[in-house]
C-alpha cells in the first residue's frame, strides 16, 4: 500500500531511493563517505524567517502559560492597584479570580493537555485536507482571538466585579486550540524548505574536500529552531514582572504585541515557500490496525508474539474472516516496528512530572517562599536557561571529549542519566517544600493564601532555580537521544505517528496532573513532589534494564556501517537506513513530520 503523491508534487530526493541509488553530480563514493568530513549546507533565508515565526508564536504562548496559576488561584491582592499587582514592598503574589488551588491546577493542566493532545488531530487534518501552511494560518487567526479576549480579561472593572472569568477562560482554551493547530505543522514546514537534498562532495575555500550533508543541514536548522523556542520561552520573565509590578493588562498586552508580527510574516512567506499539497495520511490506518489487533487478540495479548500478525490481511484471509483492510502485510510490520521504536516514550511522563512538578505544585511551592520583589512565576525560566547554557556544552564539549577518550556514552545511557537527574530534581522540590511547610507561619497550609506574619517561609525563592535547572538539563539527556533512536528505527512512513505518540505521552503527563488536581494542594504538596521522585527512581532502573541492548546495537551500527549516527540532535535520522526502510511510501507532505528535541515546541 502506498499513499498517492498528488499531481505536481514530489518526494524529497534524500527520501527517494531511486534518486539516492542513481548517479548525480558530486555523489560521494563509498571511500569518500567513510573518510570525508561532513558539513551542513547553507540555509535558505525563508528558513530563518520560519524560525522567527516560531519565536513570535512561542513567545506569545509562553508569555501567557506561566501566569494562569496565579490569575486563577489568587484573589486580587489587598491594597493593590486594582489591576492585579500587589502593593510594593510586600511578599504578596499577583492574583485575580481567587478560585483556589484545585481549580487553578485543573485549568493549567487542561490547557496544556489540549495543547499537546489535539496536535494529533490537526496534524492529520493538515496531511489529509488543508495542507500545513493553511492550518498554520488558521491557528494564528485563532491565536489572535484568544489574545484579544485575554487583554479584555485584564480590565480593571471586570477584575473588580468578578466578571473577568468569562473572557479569561474563553481565551485560555481558544489559545490552546490555536497552539495545537500551529504546533504539529511549523517544524515540518521548516524542513520542507531545505535545499540541500542529497549528500554531495564540495571543495571549501581552503581546498578541503567535504561532504555537504542533508542530515547535518537538518541538525543546524533545528538547533536554530530550538534556540528560538527557548528564547521565546523567556518572554515569561517580562510578563511575570508585569503582573507583579503593573498588572494583568500589561502582562496580557505583551504577548499580543509579540503575536502581531505573525500575520505579516506569513503573508510575506506565502509566495516564497515550498508547499506540499495535502495527500493523505497513514494515521487513520494505524488506528484501524490497532482496532483489528485488539478486536481479535484482546488487551491481554499486547506485547506477546503474534499480536500484530492478527491485523495482516494474509492472516485475516487465512482465518476466513470478513474484515475490510486498506493496508498490506508490510504496513502492519511498519506499525509494529514503530511502536517498538517509540516504547521509550512511555517513560517520558514521569520525567516530565519530575522536571516541572506534578500539576501546578511547583507554582504553589513558589508562593510559600520569600521573593523580595521577584515574581514567583519567573523562577521556572531557569529550566529554559539551563537548556540554552548546557546544550552547546554537551554537543561541543562533553560528548566529543568522551568520544576522544573512547568512552561509549550511548543513547540509552544518556536517557538513563536524564531520568535519574529528573528524579533528583523532583526530590529537590520535595525537600524545599518540606522545609517551607516547617518554616511557614501557616504550616502545612502555607500556599493557601497565608496571611499570618509575612505570609511566607524565610527561604529564598532562588533555591527553586536548582531543581528547575536540573530538570532542564535532564531534558537534553532524555529527549535528544530518544528522538534520534525513534527516528532512526521507525519506518520513514511512520514519522507522523512518532510525532503523535511523543506529543500524546506529554499529554498523558498533563492528564495525570489534571487527575490529581484534588491532591495538588495543601497539605499534600511535599508528597506531590516526593511520590513522583520515588517512582522516577524506580522507573529509571526499569528503563535501563529494558533498553540497554540498544546501546550496543547503535554502537555497532555507527562504527561498522555508514550511517554516521551520533544521535546528539535531530541529525542522522532524515534519510533511510536498513533499520527504517519501508515499501509503503508516504505522501511528500508526510515526510518531514519530525518532532523537535523538547516538549517545549
């Protein structure tokens, strides 16, 4: 079975075996592939423009996301300016609705749950009906409506009479839908623009002969993309200080101003982009295959030998069943290999919970600590800061050093390190919360709008930078090699499914936070951190012993085959290799559906 290519469209040469196996100008020989250095090609200007589009969208998104908890949880501060900002020189926190911790956690988690679960729907819709660029434009339009409503929710009169909740809740959930429309389509659109499409031998100005490599080019553009995601994430600093010292109107206006360049940029890019028309998606058939497997084998056969064979047309025919199939036996094998390759994603929810805290627990902890003028929700930005600071240290320092020392620090070892680090970070939150409860004038109810004494524990909020930074660094050890393994092993026609599975596991982390809303409150916060930290430690051990064989396989592949697998970024997973070949070619629009190296996308 093969998804048809729409008229006038074509596959990228690097994913077209007929082109890669044929001769072309500059094609490297086997000897050159083994010996010549690989370098990225030049990036088209539209690639940088798309990165700026991503920055504007992420900046407007992350300018809003950290504020949700304070706005919903805390009431308007006594003696404040009426716009939500507390009196200067106090330890009070900005607030608005005063609906409490349980409601605030439910809103925060459901907002993020929608933003990470709905991309599975909108990614499929772009492939089948609309195309990527059209859905991005619709997402930006939805974003605009959300931002206008949110600015209205910062109006002084609405805050004073308690009616701000209507425009605010509408804006929050409209924003999550807009983000879900944008999220699964912008990174594939960026990769569609790459003009370095086949490995080619070129001579540099100094006379050195090198291979201009499509996968190295992909790595470079994705590092730019990821950098601008995290720079956009820092806009939460500006909006956090705005809520603290000016009020909600400015905190919500800044994301709107950051959003405004988006329509202009998209209008500018439209005639300059390589756009693939919608051509269909294999995602629907994946769910049909799963349905047949469950119908015939039941839940108890998951993971057992022969589970996937139940959906093969040859098996169905041999059993004499009248089940309509739209796939062949090879497609079922592709689905099986994809779920095997992405089994590591099942361990991501516990890492994400330990990284950021269960639900809004980290935000509630921050309200118990001494801020001395620092907005309580600004401290979470140390997560992004640690990623920006440590990514070059790992990629250009630690990993090259270990290779020079012939120390094999394989992908599973790296992921295990990251899982362990996130568990340590979770334990750090638990320790901080324990002492905050001990020293708070309100004891175990220190985050519940405590008004006794100073209202906070005599512990600096800056201590929270440590677990936030540990969690951020753990993402680099976990996400980067995990996606490398998944994409190098999953069939090339299943990359859309890999993206969907990754986002869905992030959504599971938020679903857990939403389900635990009733206990993400005083006096349970210490165990809200400690429980996941303990679970993370146990699952770290389970993960290592389950997947450690992959390290040796990847070591053998990278040293004995010409796949150039370093697995340090998105590099080396674009083309086909003997692990991910498929006879079921996707439509060209589905070829670049690769997730980036962090759920922050």
